[in-house]
């Protein structure tokens, strides 16, 4: 393998950033700091305003519950065991922060996610700056700071935000490696990918994009020792997951989940991402990124190829993979933002602006403002509490779930058992109510059910025996599983269900509650 | 015009009466405020089941006065019958032998249980069978968690009808002489008359309630079974007065009252198919009791309620404790199972205060300031010792077992926290070193790379 030359790193025309002291140094420091401060302000505002206005959704409840269990909360441990499916780096971070700031609120776990999201914005800024200059970096950072996809996900207690942060760091390291050919960058890239894996194991999909890039770009080559330098820290960090399971006394949790994932039926159609993600990243932003790729194709380098491979591989993979979650493609968001930033900052090269620097800058600012505004409006709408009875998993908290859970905690006997339509509402009620809630849709067949969930193999028998005291209907689960909703309604009728809690959200659902809890009583 | 006015007045009166009933404030006393309970028990539920003795249900319960080790009931020949567990068998109901209790009592010797059956030509071994935790999971669990009375006697040595009369009136049935075969044959004051007069809300919940099955449906002189279980239905006013009759409702309303917040102050409950009158109905009875307690536990009334569960008569089953005489000088029946359940009830206590069903009436009378019905309830020692009102109300717990499910296993969290923490620090350190060395290698130029292309970046 031939080496990438160090000459790649020293690009002609780069500004001299040698530290200087005195007034000029201060000016330089302010000049370097204001973009960071501005990005933190914008990203922080979008992520922290009304952060806990709506309670957790199912996944958030699971991860916050896992974090609480890790932190030693024995009341949640029976419902949220530490090892369910994923590695627990993010949950460990949440547990650590909660030990410092206190537990029992939705705000702290979500604030951790929000801070991770802001960090991802800054890394995207650095990535864009490194690839295409300060303007492109700043525009990319601004776009990600207000992008609905990234804002919505990074306001939730989800693993994808931290995974996206570390894969973006890894991408930055790869870029630095390609530019410098130094093994330390490959080592850093391996570490970042390892941390991404410990955040969420699906990060390994990005390695496919990396492989595709090096395979398709033969003039950017790798040394074997550099590959080893990257692989060793990656493998060492990946090994933490099974090692921690073994030391904790639960060695097999992950494998059974993997088997389940491999055999899961399709949960969304193959067109899911095509119909959702363009709107989530912003149609104008996506258009700008694509237009930039076409418009600036003559100026194309390995950089665009790297970004394209990085984004394309997970898109293809998760489109084919039958289990599709809204947030799974979040790692492509920084790439789209950087490509859009490149396109917008490239306006200064338009011939019409060649001798009109101020006009060119004004055009860049105007287009950036339009893009940011086109993102900020839908983002503001999406982070506002919903007043409808439907919900797409991963797009925010579940309205009414927290209130129902609190009612359960206050009004349901400690050892009572409940049955909901599916495990999603069960997770929420278990988190807030700390009562055992089963999911009717959880299959008794171990081959087709999530091993983290306990089924009720014969709900009729359990109800006849009085083993279940409450049935829970919710409009969100009913919308996704009309069959199980009808089945639960049938059980309510058969076992003399009496509504004891009825939860509505906003004015739109006053006549149609989103959550109803029935007390049931079998005929003796 | 007058007829129309009268109709309007009648409708208005009916509506206001119905509204008053719905609110649990009976018409006559609606204007006076209902007496406040003297204890934190604002709702008292009194459940009367069928036939059982204490030894039949709790004869092997630890800590209670159960079946003595050397028990062997003599027979006519030089032989005896020992108690035996009924678990795993399918025992038939005990034969109904008139006056058997007196023979079993045998002037206080309590040695006629097997002999009485033998003399009647029935299975002499049958009355010595007993159940245990395996057959009575709810009853035993309630005994574990609340108060079990091991000196609670049937109110009389007669059958269910007399005992149920004591349940509501603290006295045996007081018959009226009539030649009208469709007229009520019993007329006596009951606890419900006292409650009605005082304006205390009440209901009588009846499983499978049939409003037509009253004294009016009696065939010949033999009462229909519902009127035995619900003695009020033997009395004229509780059948023909709509205001009083409206208090007698189907048991299904118990759950809806709990959910709707309309549970009355005093509730009596009579089961039918779940009444544990025979061994075959015990599983249903256990489900009924568990369901009622769990429903109460799951309701807003848990902290303000107490539930007394007992059985009307021994039914021929063996018990070893000779009954004492009551406050009115009458000999009581054999011991029957009795439990007191509630948020203010002591936990896991076996209470040996000598009681009978009038103790429940005495509690109602004492709690709401009502006059006693007879010398029996007036002289009842009561079950105040079973309560602990000085302690905070107990948390509600569900009696029914959880569905069989995969348990989750606790793990050691400390190694997980340490390993992940160390991994994060190590990983970030490597990245930091690379970044710092990159800056140094580049002469501190920073990472700002311009967009200009380097020829070396292009494919050859």
C-alpha cells in the first residue's frame, strides 16, 4: 500500500493561525470563539426549550429506567434490567449525571441527550470547517443545530444521539487521517467508532461506508499497520460490552436479542425512510446538498466520496433491513449538513459574485437564513407538545403517558398487574407508575418476541384467575395494532372493565381519550 | 289539568327520591346529616359465605388453635376417624342431616362428628376432611396479611337461615302468623333499619341477584334459596318499598361503586355460586374473595375501609372447640372461619376474642352511633383488638398471584459503571491525543482547510 502524503494536509491558502498574544491574539480568540458560542446558543435553545413538557416515550422510559437501575435505583430494576439489548455507554453517562444532579426528573436524562446533541453540532462544525472551510463549517453547524431530525432525536433519552456524535467524531478522524496519513488519527477513529458501538451497536454499519470509501478510492490508500492501529482500540472498546455483562453476571442478554432482531418481522414499509427522512433533514437542505454535489462536481475530491459513502451505506442497509426506526439514520444528518454547507458557502465562487465580495457574502447569509428558517419552523412545530392521539415512535415524548403513569403510582396497589395493548405503553407506565405492566401483543413464542419483554401466555386465563387487575388502552398503540386493540377491548367487555382513569391531551382529544385504564373483575 | 299537575308532582317526587337514593342519603333522613364514623373506617363491608368450620379451613394454620395432634373422632365400634387432608380429592358436599350439630356437640364433648354421620348411615369419615393453603390460597393469604379470628362462632346451632338472620338482625327470625301463603313470614328490625333511620348509606350486594326471587315467589312453606342468603327478602318492607328495595343490588355494582366513588358506608355481601356452600364452589369462592379484596385495594376506598369475611354455619364439618354461650345466654354454634381485612387492620395476627356474627353489627352500631338490635350485639366484645388505628394506613396489596412469567435477574452494576467509565475516558483520551498531536504536527495551524483542491487528491 502506498502512503497518503503529508502534503495533503498542508493546503495552500490556509490562514496562518499561529498563536499571537496581545490585542491581536484576543481578537483572534474572539474570532474563533464566536461561531462556537453562536452554535451553542442556537443548538441549546432548540434543544432545551420545553425539554420536559411531555413525558418519556417507550424507548426513553427504557433507557432512563436502565440508567436508574445502573445508578442503583432498586425500584426500577425489576422493570428495566441493566442489560436488555444495547450496550450502555449513554445510560452510564446518564446514571453518572443523575448521581450528581439527582434523580426523579425527566429533565436530567434529556439534558444529557441535549448536551450530547450540542456536542454533535460542534463536531459537525469542525468537520465542515476541516473539509470545506470556516463558512461551510459554520453553515453546516447552524443547519444541524436547527434540523428537525437532529433536534427531535437529541431532545430524547435515546442512544442514537450519542452514537451520531461519536461516528461524526470518527468521520472527522478519518478525514484527518486521509489528510495526514498519521496512525494516531486512525487510532482515534477506531476509538471513536468503539465509543459509538458502546453507545449503540448499529454504529458498525458505518464501517461498511468506510470500507466502501477505501475500496472505491484506490488513490487514497491505507497502510496495514494503520488498519491495525484503528482496529485495536475499536476491538478493545467493543469488548467492554460482553466483558461488562460477564462481570455483572448476565452474559447472554445480548445474544438472545440479536437472534430476535435477525428474525423480526418488518415494522415499516421499505419506503419508510424515503417518505420520512427528507422532511426530517429538511427538503431545502437536502436539495442544497444534492445541488452542490452536481454544481461543484468539477471540484469534487475524495471528501465528497467519503461523505457519500458514509451516508449511503446506512441508508441502503436500513432500507433493506426489515426493522426500521425513525432515528436509525441520524448519523447521515451531519453529512447532509456539511454537504449543504459546502454548497451554500460555494456561492462565493459564482462568477456573478467574483468582484463583489459583499454581495457574495450577503447571498451566502441570505441563503443560509432561508435554510435555517425552513428548518426552524418545522422543528418548532415538532417539539411542541402534540394534541393528537397518534404518534410516530422516536419523534418525541408520548403525550399523556407520564400523567397516566403518575396516576398509576398514586392509585394502583404496589403489586398490582396491568395489561396494555403493547409493550410501548407498558414501558411508560412501568417507568412512571412502577407497577408491572404486560403487553398483550408480546408473543408467547420466544422465537418472535423481544427477549426483554415478558409475555402473558394466556391473558384470558390470567384475567379469570384475577392475576391481572387492570387493562390499559391507548390510542397510540391502537393506531399501530388495531387487532390487539380490538382484542383488549374484548377483554375489557368480558371481564367487566370499569374505566378508572381517562387521559386526554390538549383540546383535540377531549371527547376521545388517548389513554384509558380499566379496572377489571372476572366473574367468580 | 289537575291530573297533569299531579303527574308532574309525582315525577318530580320520584326523581328527587331517586336522586336521594343515588346519593346514598335515604329520603326520611336526607335532611339530617349522616353521623360521622367514630373510627377511620368510613366503609364497612360484611361478607357472609356458606358453610365451613374453623378446623375445616384453618385446622393446620400455624399459630391458630387448629386441629389437635391426637384428634380421632370415636365411632360406635371401638374405632375412630382421624382428620385428613382433602387436597387433591373431589369431595362431595356433606349430607344435610337435620339437627346434626347437637349430636356432634354431644353436650360439649365435641366427639360426635363421625358418629353422627355413621348413625345417619352416611360416610362417617367425610366430616373429618380439611383444606389447607393449597386449596384456600386467598383465605390463607388474607390470614397471613390481616387478622384471623380463631374464636369466631356461628351465631346459633341451627342452620343457615337462622344464622343469616343473626347476621342482619342479631336475632333469630321472628315469624309472623299469617294464613296468606304469599305474605311475608318474617318481620323484625335489622341493622338496615337502623342505618336508614340514621341516614347512613348502605347496600346489600347479592351475587346473581334476581329481584323476583323474594318471599313473594315462595312455593308452599319452603323459602327460595335467595331469601335464605338475603334475609331482607323475607321481609315485606324491603321488597315492596322501592326506596328500601333499591338498596338490594347485584354484586356487579360493588366494582362499579368502587370505581365510581359511590361505595356506601355499610355493605353486606351474599354470594350464590361462589358462596363456598360446598367444596365444589370453593375455587369460585376464593376467586370472589380475592377479587373483592383486590378491587377494594385498587380503589380509593382502601384506606377508609374494613372488610369482615365469615361463614354462616358449620355445615357438618369437624371443629374441636366447644362453643360458649353468647351475651344473650344462648349457646353459639361451632367455630366458623372469620377474617378482618383492611388498611387499619393488624398484620398477621390470630385474634382469639370470642365472637359471633353480631360482632360485625356491634362494630357498625358503635362506629355510626346506632342503637343495638338485641342483647346479642349489645353484649358483643367486638373486634376492636384487631384494629390498630394508631398506625398509619397500610399500603394496599393485591392478593392474587402474578402470572407465571420470566423473572428478571439483578446484576452487579458497579463493574458495568466502572468499565464503561474507563472505556469512555480511554477512548476520549486517544481522540484527544490525536487531535493535540495533529495540531502540533501541523504547527498549530488548526484544522481549517480551504476548499481549494490539491492535485494529489484527484485520481491519477
